[in-house]
C-alpha cells in the first residue's frame, strides 16, 4: 500500500512539473514579439527561462520543507539545510561561473 502511495505521489509531482514547464514556456513564447534574431538572444532568453523555472522549483522546495517542519518530522532541519544549500547553488551558479572564468 505504501509503495502505491509513493508511486501516486511521484506521478503527481511529475505531472505538476510538466504542467509548470508547459505554462512557463507558453507564456515565455508569447512574450517574444517578432521571433528571435540571433543565437545570443536565444541564449539570454533560455537563461531567463531557466532562472524563472529555478525560482518556481525553489518556491516549491521551500513549501515542502515548511510542511515537513510543521508536521514535526525529525529530519526537517536536514531538509532545510539541503534546501538552503541547493537554493544558494542554483541562484549563485551564474556568478560562480563568471568568477571562475575571470580567475
């Protein structure tokens, strides 16, 4: 019974992620008025889309950690630390790569 619940939860999460990606890409594509002029513009737009998607995923992770904490899970602080480290890595990755490239 428990494995069925885990499979259902995994399926629901995967559908949610696909839905968010589809909505974000559709909204992002409608914002481009005349198409893309160059590869540089495409890469900047992909970078912007990835940053928006990362923000959505980090928000979902924050809610998940908060629910674990409120429910009294004994490993909730471990989840919070992992979430915080992941969020810092996601949003600082561009600056880290720039810093390493200039070094």
